[in-house]
C-alpha cells in the first residue's frame, strides 16, 4: 500500500524517507558493479542491522576488536542506499548493509556475484522496536499512538514499506543469489553457532579463540556502551529511548493488547501462509 505522507517518497513500490534518500541514487545503485568478495547484510529495519554490522566487522577482523572500537559502524559497513555511501569506490572486501527489497538491490547480485546474509526478526518485536525508534529519532515523524502505528505497520505505510512483503519476496527469490537466511532469534539463542555459520558462509575461518572474541565484542551490552557501534551521535527528539534499546525477544508482550496480538496473528497467518518459516515469538 502506498503512503501519501510528505515524509516519504515512493520508488518502485517502496517508501523512502525524503530527507535521507534520493531517487537518483536508488536508480544508480541498481546498476552497481558487484565483486565476488562483496558481502551484503539485508534486513527489514529494526531486525538486528547494527548487530550485524558489528558481527561482520569482527568476522573480517578475525576477532580483533580494534576496528569496531575505532571506526563508526556506518563507515565500516555502510548502507548502500544512502547517497553518501561511496560503495563503488570502497576497497575489497566491501561489506555493506541494506534495508532494500529484493527488486531494488544491484542487479548483478542475481548473477551469483557477492554474498547476501538476510536476517529476519519476528514482526511483533520489529513493530515495537520501530515504534520507539520513530518516537526517539529526529529524522522521523512521531507516531500518533501505538494503535495507529500498528495499523500503519500492517498496511506498509512506513519506511521500506511492508514487513510481510520484504521477508516473503526475499525468501521466495533466495535461489537467485548466494544467500544465507538467518533469524534474529536464532542468533539470540545461540550466537556462537550463528557466527560460525556466517563465517563459514563468507569463507572466513575462525579458530576457537577468534570466535570467542567475536562473540564477546558483539554482546548487546558492550555494543550499547561503544560509541563506534551505538549511533549515539544521531539527532534525537527525546531522551526517552536509544538507537540500541533492548535487543530482546518478546518485548512486544509489554505493548500489544490481547486484541491487537490476536488481530496481528490472524493477519500473519494469512499473509505468510505460503512461507515455510518458523519465528520465535518469546524467550520462554
């Protein structure tokens, strides 16, 4: 569903925040040249993107924390959709993140060049995290209310449009890419095994000591205190919140009413019935 909000513009069916993105750059990046050594982390917003910036940086540094303590995440692993990402000129291996739907990423990725790690998170937690993100950051329009934001999220009248479409489309087209599918929840449940799986996928072998270091330095509490990882310089409009807020499974239970949860479940079952994905909804 499209949005008429002046905070967004729409490009090929996807909503973008007007003061951050440009159509010109989005048009150009579809034709970016891709190298075999490129690695793209793909997420719908609020699905572990910053966590993945930290993890992939540490995998490529062999567990050495120096890069993640001395260089901002956005410089280490930039968003390709940002006009100032300078992706084509970056030295290899080019590590990047993106929230783009599958049909807007560089077309050369479908030639099995580069690698994609897609991370999905259960949508109730994504919705709650996104709600507080919009309340906290100056870049975004403040939500009128939580019930209103629930409606907007379900309808796709938010940045990067509909969660259901994003996950479904990437999953449906996964065989077109060098593709690894992960969930936020499996990473929370067994971070070490998840990092091992990702490092194997990108061809970076880590011994036990290096793996231990990666695990240690991408713990949520450590990242939250690290100014190179926590995006503390981004302009805010309230002191209530943080770029990295909780990083837990099941926080939606503190915000959804029973009626909202049951409504969301019905919509989820209908929209995702053809997608054989299991999501973890709570920490129990």
